[in-house]
C-alpha cells in the first residue's frame, strides 16, 4: 500500500515535528538547520523521505515530500511553482508508464495529499496562503493545518478556524472535501464525520518529547502553566488528523487523486498531443485537413483511451 504525503508552509511552523509525531519516526535527523540569513536566500527545494509503517496489521509505504525554503525569501512571488511542477512531473511519469507496455508494475509516486501549514500569528490567511492553495487546488488534495495551536487559547482557535474557513470560501479555494455519510450510517459515525468536517483547519501540536501528566507518560509540551498533550483531543486535533490520514480517508484521498486530479491532467495531455499532431498533419496535408484530422483523432483515441 503506497501513499505520498506532501507538507508545505513556511519554516518554523512545526512541519517536521508534526510529521515525526504522526508516524512515530525521525525522518529529519540528517537535516541541516539554517540560520535566518540562509533561509532568506534559500530557494524552494523538493525533498523525499520514505518509511515503512504498519497500522493495524496493514503495511504502508509512506513517502513524505517536503518543501524546505517555501515562503522564506524576501520576495516570494511564484514560490509555489517548484511545488506545482513537482506534482505535474509525477503525473507525467505515471502517464508515460501507463501508456507503456508494462502497466502491471507501475510505481505510483503521485502526491495524494498536501498538508498546508497556516501560521497562527495573524488574522487569517495571508496572500501567500491564498496564492499557494489556488495554484495547487486542482492538482492535489489540500488539507489546511493551523500550526502551533498551543500558542492560542481555545477561543482563539475557534475564531481562527471560522475565519479561515470563511476566507477559503471567499477566495474560491477548493480544499479536500470529506465524502458525505450514507443515510444508513449509525449516529456515532455521523457525529464523528461532522466533528471531522468542523475541525478544518486541523489545529495541531507536534512533539516527540515524553512528559509525565497525572501519573501517565504522554507525548506533549511542558509549560510553566501546565502540559499540552499531543494526543489529547481536548487540546488539539492531532488524533483526528492522524486517523483521517492513516485509517478513515486514505483510500478516498487516493481515489480522488486518481479519478479527479490525475484524470484532469491526463485529459489535458491527450488534448494537447492531439492538437499538436493534428496541426502538424494539417500542415503537411493541407489539401485534405478534415479527413486527416478525423482519421487521426479516431486512431489516437483508440490508443490512449
């Protein structure tokens, strides 16, 4: 079972810590920490980390695609382009493999989900957040994350979630939509589904530090005023996010990637190739353009569809 998860957002929002917390691993132990000057001059890179995990007896090959350097420059104009190009490159490779002879052993490196981290410091979405999500929302399933929720009070988290959801709708951003429950589902499941939808954007806290709380050892953060527990649903949405990614919605994320985002890319490729070849044929045989176009289209469609 393969799954590719992308994480994006500016530095300092806890992306690496959250990923390590989600999958109980250390994917970034060899990463070099940059100072402020180095971050400003750094360009957006794409890095991949692959790890094998097991969830309830199911083995999963998880690929994490990270985007260090995103949003850190003084001028962040079109800093989302390397990310969009990477997603398109994975679609292109899959399209080539799918059009070849060995279709049974195709490796699926398409990005199935993008966790986009939103800063808790501000009134809502920044222009860069809007630009990034609008540039990618038709290429990948975007799941917005409200980072570092422990810097906010519960009331601030609630207000910020409402504000961000309103702005997502206002700017026409298409984030990942959870499928609706069937009418015959039990009430507990419907309630869980409702709570999941109301959690957007997921307010998260990441920590790999084990602390003691009420006689129990838990992952969390120790503050002078108390302990924030990562896996306590009263403190943050970490558990909901992890269950959504690994247990309840992973297959739907893959299905939407295949049936929506990839199919849109595939249809665009076929249309572009058809127009290009037909134009070339018509240039050579301009005395019979209509017949040439019609014949080629039939042959091309039979080959690729």
